[in-house]
């Protein structure tokens, strides 16, 4: 357990000690006190396994920044924080976002960020990037996650972090278990949100849907292609992919089926030398009778009709 307080060092050296302590324990941050002559801080930090760290801090009113220069330290894990006071944060130079008391913010340490803090006490957890990507693929889909205090898992994270900072003894196995549980609770908080991804933000949902449609079109011949595999490639959840298609007035399954049928129609109309069965298989259909039935439902003609019309045009 590591600790640091403004009472531990002479006033002229306090900021230097604070910057060094935070940089070694978490990530490089720049502190600019609102009142330099009355700046107070207390920090407690506990390393668990690898880069996973849990800590708490109390600060007088201050501005905290992770500048472009400081991000050169190469840290790419996620910082989870929750405060006992309202504050504002800006990520990568974007607009300021108001965060309410008890809300959770999860931000990748590789991003520029700045916080305007009143006098506050906070809890912080450094989460391993790879573990979070496995547990909550949606974490990489946006620069930050703002999770309300009432979201599933939020209160558990706060309580569990405080328990770990109370000095409870942990051997190596216990530290690994604690780190694993912190990651699982954070994943629960992300995936348990009512609207975990910014579909309604202008352009974001449409751009994501366009990328997914393009990806599906490139993999039509993959007979294992499904919503889960597409979601994994794009770092989001299957639920999110389905909601994107639903807001476009269809479903993932309908889009995939129609895309395969359209590809088959184009191949038949182009006088493709392959047999109808081969074209159907190459477009992702494993059952020829199912292909013939759905093809006629979509186009009002059979595959044989389309091929015959193409041959007549060529003669």
C-alpha cells in the first residue's frame, strides 16, 4: 500500500512529489491547483496484479490534465473513476461532459483528457486493456463510458474498491482474484447500461452500420458468419449490432439473407458459368431448396428463370 499527503513534503515540493507519485502508480497527470497556497491532497494506492491498481484520493479544487505530451508514456489501459462530487471532464479536446456524484467514468489512458474538479474524494481503478476487451468488447467502441451511479455493478465497484483499500491482507492468489473481480464488475457496468453505445449521436450509428454492412458483404461466402462473429470483429456486442439494424428498419438476419440473395442474383444475371448450386453455396447458402424458396420470395422468379433470361440477352 502506497500513500502520499501534502503533509509529507515541504510546500515548494508538493506538486513535484504528487506528479511523480501519480505517474509511477497510475499515469502521467498534470495538476493545476485552483488555490496554490491552500492545495491539499491525500492518496492511497494498492497494486494488485500486473497493471491493475486500486486507489483513492482527496484533492482540493484543481484542474487535472493528461496532455498530449504525457500520453507519450505509452499507457493504454483503462482508468475507472468515481467521485463524491459533481465535476466536468473533456476527452480528446471534445466538449465538456458533466459527471454527477457517484457516476462512473471509464477512459482509455492513451487519450488526452482534462478534469475540472471541486474539492472532492475519488476512487480510481486501473483496468487492464486486454482483459476489458475480452470481457466487454463494447469498451473500445467509444472514447469514454459514462455510467450512471444507478447502473448495475456501479455500487459494487465502489464498495469493493473501498474494501481493498481498507488494508485487508491478500496473498498472490487473493490479489489475482481481486483484480479479476474488479474487471468483471467493470464489464457488468458497461454491458448493463440501458443504452451502452452512442447510437443516437449524429453520424456515429450510421457510420458504424455502414462498416458492418461492408464487412458482411465481404464475408458472404463464410457459412459460419453470424451476428456474434461480426460483433467480435467490430469490438461491440451482438445486442448493439442488432439494435443498429432494428433502427434501420430490419434485422441482422434479414440483411444477411438479402445480401446473399442479391449476390446470387447478380451472379446468375451475369451468366456465371457455375451451376446454380455452386452459386448458392458460394453466397453462403448450405441448403439448395431453402435457397430456391427464399430467392423466389424475394425476386418473384426462380434462379433458373434469372439464368435463362441472362442467356437470352447474351444470344
